[in-house]
C-alpha cells in the first residue's frame, strides 16, 4: 500500500467525475480524514477510501452492470432496477483493478458506503458517515445534529443516518436494499444493548 500516490488518485478523480461529484469526493476525503483523527483510524486509509468511494459514480449504468457481470459480482433486483446503486460494487472492483488498492478494509469501505452493513469496521463507518455529512451535502434532514454527533459517538451517528435513509426511501416509495435494513437493525440493537449495560 506504500506505493499508492494519493495526488495521482485525486487527479484521476477530477478527470472521471463531473465537477460537483469531484467536490463531493474532496469533501468526503477531508471529512473522513478528520473522523479518522478523532477515532484513531489510519489517516491514509481514510484519505484513500474517501478519494475512491465514488470512483464509479459517473460511469454510465450499462458499464456498471457490465463490470459486475464480467467479474461475477452479484447484482440483486434492487440494483438491477437502480443501477446507480452498483457504483459501490463496481467502484470497489475499479479501486483494486485500476488504482492498485489491495487493503481489504479500504475495499470494504468503498463496497459498503451506500448501504452500510452489520458489524462495520471503523474505516467503513467513517466513510459511510463522511459520505452523508460532508459539507457539500445540504438536503438531508437533521444534518447539523448528525454532524455534531459524528464526532462524539460514531455508532449513534451511523444509526441516525441509517434511520433517516430508511425513512426517506420509504416515504419516496423507493426500493430499500435489504442490507440497509439489516444494518439499521444491527446498530439499533447494539446501541440499546450498550444503554442497558
Ligand atoms: Fe456513493
Ligand atoms: Fe459519495
């Protein structure tokens, strides 16, 4: 992992992403790095995962499906209907294949940044939360509260984001990826357990 040149990755993202996606990428990168400082996570891993988390976002949908099918990455019904969701799976592959990332924690942080999952690693939580709270985000509800809590208790922030995401998807009649529901239930139970102790 020592040979990874983050400046090169940043320049590559500027090329493959549109302007607002690139600004979002930079926002996620420095927010993830700040969270890594707060929680004692590897700063470089947070930087690399932040830079690459949306590396497949601006690719067209057919290409995302093609990458997954070609490399035996399973595509579920929700993803087939909304191929944009596949940018996480396709992106984790591109991070390995094009950008030479071998660290499985970074790959998992890219892979799970849209849905979350039960029992996430610290880096996965950091990228998931940074993706939601980075300064260019303005539309989500409770943002100022979540931003504050993110630096106090990352599990609590994670649960708030999962909960708001499920509420948003349900209200909009959107499809819910079963993994988001599973992640929500896992962290809800975990936080309740902690409060009982
Ligand atoms: Fe994304
Ligand atoms: Fe993102």
